[in-house]
């Protein structure tokens, strides 16, 4: 493991390679034999399960229920909403046949030309169209509203330039799809779910985010408004950590979903959709980890604590194990997830390096001297510091330490973001500052032409128009025309 750690590229040397090394060496995921797709390994999937579990609880607390809709979408459905089809057309995987057969010339299997589908099916890139075609059958009256449904699923967006977790042809996500009787209710829902995401990312992932609205150029295809949370990674690039879309009546009109309101008038239903994906694992890695490996917030670590015995004689192990089991029981009763690693094929030094690489928040080591003194050596992953504490009331000490680590990881990310967030007032200054990375707060005249010019010349995009903070008007840094408020520019993943 010492050798493997040396092979972990440093962030300063090559951030992109460091990220790829870490995903693979920490056993989170690997590239599969299917181009553009990844295998999420058990340790990586355990993190996703924690993300799923907490978000699922939050969704249900806000009145949502889970359902499941088909993976396949008739091509005609996708083409009903013009902006939507234009937004996804180049990323779609298309099913054209339903059967294979043996090649008469003996070259294995071929597509049976007789098995061509009457209408091609799209492997879902997102589910608005199939869900709204279903909602048409469910909604007749205002009594049927609101519908508050979430789906945990996989989607396919045909990416050619991929990166594990951040951009793959197939990925896992959740997508909420809600139907409402009024515009106000739908807007309230879209904002509510944005706040759910922000709360989760800040308090569980320990990543500070900016809540905002996307510019028209950056909106979800088919939405009237896209709300987002934007996070900043350690290399100074932004990452969109979640989106919530106010869809207006666009999809209801595309699929003729109407209802009779309380005044006995017919109207189209109002809609939202919102989602986060396994991209959050990429954010987790890039926001916190260091040159020694992963740094995981305790709330999302598969094991919050690992106990490593240190012994020379087998009889010492039996006594250490007895003490370790007492400590494990105390920790488990306190709601702390703990692993005892008594694998005798690996030395303690190897284990220390492995759990450091895997980002386990707290490591406890128990040796013969610890047994004599009733102590435990405690190492914390975030600061790489060690201390020796009494084994009495160890569960209280560790509980408080985990809370402190969670807070410290967030504060470190917050302080970093603050240090690289700055106001820029001229386009010349902008061109210099964007090379340094970070969030640049700039005035923009609100036109897509200016936005596109900046993107083409600097590769920076408007990450969001912040919903909170300074809303003072000014003049655009490029054109000198009036600007309603500063927006956040950054280069992004």
C-alpha cells in the first residue's frame, strides 16, 4: 500500500490525474468493458447508498413518494416538446430492433432485419416525456393534484469524453417529477427542492454551495426556470451539484394533460422536475480529498471508525479483540458505524495507509500497552493528527470527534471558496483572473450574445445568478450596458 500511495499523483502536479488515480486506488469505481460506462465498486456504492438513504428520507419528509417508470421512451414522445428534443437529441441511445439471430455465415450473432421496431425507442436520457404521458391518465380534476413522485433510476446520455462519476454514458440518479394546480405551487415546489439539495450537500457532504438561477442559455431543455446549487472544487473549477426545474405548462401542453379546477374551468397542469446523480461522489472527492487519499465527511463514510489491533503474539490478539469488541458495542449503541480489522495477512502499517487512502474519518489502534493503561490511540483523517485517550466513555469522545471532523471539513472547503471568490469589474481583468480559477462575481448585461462571447473567448460560463447576497445593479464588464446584479462566472466540470 505504501507503494500505491507513492503512485497517487499529487494535486499540484496534475489534478485530473490525481482524481482518476484516487477513484481507482480507493476502490470506488473503474472503467468497464462497455465504452463510456463505469463499474461502481462496493466501497463507492456504499457511499452512494448513504447519499440515497438520506435524500430519500428528505424527499419523503417533504411529502414525496417513489415510483418507477420505463427505461424506454417512444421516439415520438421525445419530439413533442421542441426544446427538450433539441437539448437531448445528440446524446440519445436508440433501440431499433428487438431480436438477434445466428449469422448464416457462422460469424456469431447479427441483428435480425425482420425484427425492426415500428417505432424506435430511446433509452431514457431523462424521464419527463414518459412520465407526462402517464400523468395524462392519472389527472382529471384538481382533486388529483398535486402529484409528488420521485424515481431512483439509471439514465443514458451518450458521452464520448468520459470521466468516472463526473461524466459517463450511463449514470445513476434520482429524478423528481411533480404536477400542480397552480403556477405558484409549482414554483414553490421547485424552490423547496433546491433548498433540500442545498441542505443535504452542505450538512451531509460538507460542501458549501451557492443557490441560484441558471441563465437562459444554461437552462434545462424545456424549462422556464432552472434553479441550481453550485459548488467549487479544489482546482478552482465549479461543479453543478443539483438542479430543480420549473417547467411551467410546457410538458402538460405537449402531452395534453389538463384538469378541471375548483371553478370548474379546464386548465393545463403546472410541472417541476429535479435531480442529483452519482456526480455527487465526484464532488465529494474533489472538494475534500488530499494527496494521501480520500477525506470523507463522517455522515457519508461507509465506516466512520476502524479499529486496528497491534500485537506481536497471538495471545495478545485475543485480549485486544476482547477490548475492541467492548469498544465496538459502545460505538454501535451510539449509532456509529465501526469496522474491526483483525486480518492477520496484513501488517498494521499497511492497514493505516489503506484506511487513510479510503478516507475513514477515525482510526483507533489498540496495542499491548493500551491494554495495560486502558487507552486507545485515536487518529483523525482530516488533520492526520493522533492522540491517546482513555478507553472509558470512548463512545462520547468519538461522537464528539466525528461532529468536530464534519464541521472542520466543511469549514476548510468554505474558507477555500472564500479565498478564491472575488469581484471583477473589467473584461481585461476577467481574462487574467479566470486563469487562476475560482468564482468571479461580475456584472453581465443579461444577453446571450455577451454570455456566448465570454464562453468562446475564456471557456468560462455563468454558473448561476445568485438568489442571495449582493443584488446591487451595475454595468456589464464587457459591453458597459446596465446589469441587474453580479453573476458568478467560472470554468466548470
